[in-house]
C-alpha cells in the first residue's frame, strides 16, 4: 500500500502535461496541432480519468486501513530555516481529489461539443487542464506556503477562464473584478500565514497543529494577535468561496463559458475556500470567538445569497447566487464544528450544481442556435419559456437538480442540508430559524428559474406581483411574428418596459427560428385555398456529448447522498468511516446515529418549508395548463393574502433589493472605488503641484540666482575684492550689534 502512496504526486502533476504539450505543439507545429485539436480534448479527458482512478484507489485503501500518508522533500534550506515541498494524502484530500476529477471529466466531455466552434478551443482545454492541476495541487499540499502557491494559481486560472472571451468588454471587466476581489482576501491569507509562522515557527501541518495546541494549552500566546491572524487566514476563504462581503465577483463570473461556470461553482474555485477552512479547523476550533465569526459569516451569506437570487433574470446569475447561499450553509456548518456535514454538503451540492449549470448551458446552447439571436438574450429567462416540449431530457435533468437543491428526498442535497439544519438547532436558535427559512426561499427561487425556463408557451408576456397580465412582448422579430419588426418603435418600448418592470415573466407561444425548422399551416387558413404555409422553428435537444455528462450527473444526484446516511442497523455511513481518522478534522458530529422515526421528525419540517416555497412559485409563475389553474378560488385567496401581506412599496423594495444585488456593488462603486479615485486624484495633484512644484521651484530659483550673479560679473579682480570685503564687513557689524544686545 505504501508503494501506491509514493506515486501520489501524479495526482496534481499529470494534468499539467496537457497544457505543456498544447503549448509546445502550437509553438512548433501550429498547423498540425490546430487540425488535430479534438485529440487534445481526448487527452485531457484521458489524463484526468487516470488521476480519478488513482484517487479512488487511494480512497479505498484509506477506507480499509484508516491511514494517512505524507511525503516531503527539502525545497529551501538556510541555517535554521527549512521549507519543504510535498504532498499529504488523507481523507480530506481523497474526497476533494475524487470530486475535482469526476466533475472535471464530465465538464471536459461537455466542453468538447459546447466549445467546438469556438476559435479558442485549444486555449480553452489548456486552461481547463491547468485549472485542474492547480486545484489538485491545492488539496494535496502539505504546508501553508504550498497551499498559497496553488491558491494563487487557482486565482490566475479563474481570471483566464472567466475572461476567456476577452474581446467582450463585459467579460474582461468580470475577470478583472474577480481577480481584484480575490486579491483582497489573498493578501489577508498571506498575512495570516506569516503570522502563524511567527507564532509556531513552522508552515508544515505536521508541526503547526501540535505546536499551536501546546502553546494554547500553556497559555503562552497573545489571544488578540492569534485571533487577528486567524481572521486573516479566514479572509482568503471568504473571497475564494464568495462569502459576504467579498461575494461580488461571483455573479459577474458568469460571463465566462458555461462549462467554466459549472466547474468553478461545483468542484474548484468556490470549493477551495471550504477546503481551506476544513484543513485549518484544528487551528480555528481552539481559538476563542473565531468559530462564532465563521458561523456568523456563513449565516449572513446563506440568507443574503437566497434573497439576491429571487429576482435575477439571467439564468446563470440566479444559479450563481444559489451557489453563494449553499456555500453559506457549508461555512455555517464549519463554524458550528460540524465538519462532516459541511463536507457532505460540499459533495452533494457539487454534483447537483454541476447538473444545473450544464443543464442551463444546454438551454443556452439551444437558444444561441436561433438565427440572429443575441448572446445577451440567450441567458435571459425573460426570453425563454416552453422548453419542456423541445428539450425533454434537459428539462427532466434540470428538474431533478432543482428538486435536489430544494432539499426534496431522496435526492442528494436533502441528506446533507437536513443534517446542517438539525445541527443548527444545537448551536443557535436564531441561526437555526434563519437557516430553515432560507430553505423555503431556495425552493421558491429555484422553481422560479425552472418555471420561467421550461414551462409555459413561447410568446413572452409578464404579469405583476398579483398575477395580472399587463402586456405582451414578441422578443425577437426574426422569430417570424408579423406586425412587430425590430425597428418598430413598439418593440423598443416593450423591451424597455419588460426590463424595468418588477414582474414575474412567462412565455406564450411564439415562432422561433433555428436549425430544427418545421413547416406548419396557419390554423385559421388551412381550409382556404389561399392558405399560406409559414416556417416555424423551435429549440432542439442538445447533442449526445452534451447530454451524456448531464445524465451521469443525474445518477450522482440520485445516489451520492446515500454515502452519508447514518441509520441504526444500516451500515451506509461511508462518509464517517472515510473521515475518521483525519489529521484535520478534530470535531466529529456527535449525532451520527439515528433511527428512521427521529430522522423523519427532523426532516418533515424542512421538507414542508421546501414544498411551501415550491407552491408559492407555482402560484406566482404557474403555466396556463398547470393543476393550480383549476383552483380559481384558491388562487384568488392566495393573491389577496399576498396583497395584504406585501404592500406595493414593500414588493417594489424587495424586488429592487434583489435585482440590484442588495446595493453592495453600488456601495463599493460609490464609496470604496469612488474614495480610492478621489485619493488617487488628490495624490496625483499633490505629486504634480507640490512635490514637482518644489523641485521645479528650486531649479528655477537656482537658475535666476545664477543669471543674476552672472550679470553682476565684470571681470575685474578689484571689483570682486571690494564686494567681498564689503560683505564681510557688513556681516561682522551685524554680528557685533547682536552680540552687544
């Protein structure tokens, strides 16, 4: 077994061969490399598959032996200072490596078709493989400096991938925003690493944890300094995992290709922050107040993300805020000390969210095949609707992912989220109430996304909060609807109205044009000899290489939750066996065993809240043919109660709060960025007018003094002697005068 662990270095470094070979091929044989470009996609999948198989093998050995393995070698040696480089294989590493490789392989397969017609196809796969290398290197790191190196590489890869379409100004701004926001947290992480090295004298986890525990036990530390160092370490996780208040980069990251969004939100960048806190939990758990601070950030993030997702029109941004909220659940669990629940939810959420993002990418891919369709509208749910008939596989998969994220049994996220909710009651009643209420919000906004995208008909109309239809909109004139052309003034007025209105959106029947063209007759003219045939078009289901990863993720969404079910008499809790023992997880959830009756009592309330959120979403965004349409009395009763509960001012305020991202971006732009610009302008003015002014003034003064003295010179020595003697005499008289006084 130890011989197998000795080759664990291939986990981070084997995927690095792909970008190296692609770069060398483009440099030496550019034509051949570009003509055989799909070969590189196959190689990327093959290499990551080898890493996945190796990671699974190591995990099986750990399950059988309960062992951890660490191998290091000296990197820098200088007197008493020694910096080592190596890898650590423990349960946390095994979990993360399997998660990264499985999701990464599916995203790579998906990307082969999704990015096939993109001119940056090779560059995309080079970035993706390097991204996998950076993340795998991060999770196998054996010390803090090594973690920081790969941490920065993850940030660099995210910058390259978010800004993959860098010719679009929006994408270029988004990658810059993500990079700068993460630099704030990364600077704090670096200071925290240096602070703990100053305290313990070690970067290595083998020495860092016991030395720090010993110092705490003997009360030899300044707790204020230690707490600040811990907060600085945690700030790196705050930025990487999009926790409040450094979450602002996450929704803008949706400007990158959809496969990148799936990878970032499922198994790489946002998971890095959760991994870091889990890895450093032995430090945090013995520092007073830091665990409370972590749980506080988590509870704020989960509720804040859920409220911001309520009114988003971009399907990917709605899913992005959903990721932010679910990461808040994980951070809350870590702050409560329930590391098992946090990692369990990290696993289940990764597969469910990857399914949702790849499903949304399939929808976007279908929308972009429409002739003349704008890319900005292909992600806007306002212009969607009625997809269920034309993309049935994608619709079914997206629905299962939605149900999983809502916490509906027996899907994956139900088991992990319910465990966090139950643990929250033992920690804080206030936190528990907020966490449980967010389950209803999650169900509401997720089914809002599903209903606006897949249900209804094609002809877009919108209704106000009370459900009254106000107007109709034919979104794209190329869809063939007569009477509304793109240059028509009404088109622009209606488009402006629908983008500003605080409304729920639904689609009626409208004609779309894409590759799947069908010929139909007008229903009212079919009996007439003057009947005209019109060409109708609809979005079509994606290709098999796009659907295959989605179907595999459906399988994971169904069954991955069963690895953590802890029931009496049923030996299914593989996750607890996996995580015990582990050098980084000191606190295990004490409530690992429970019977069906107890579990049902705990779960029934959260499931009912989820069903309540789903029901409200159905009543507000219901398709015309839904079962709820037959209950007019119930519908009117609910609408009346909603009107009483929410006044127009409150409704508009809630909508504006959610749609404008809680005004956090505006606050940063006005006060933080605005203040920095004002300071920059002041320093620029001070440097030019004061610093340069003094320097230039001294130069001008010397010039004028020199010119004056030059004009006084006549060339006679007698005149110089007279002037010199007169000056000395005057100086002596003045000195004598002052000395007498």
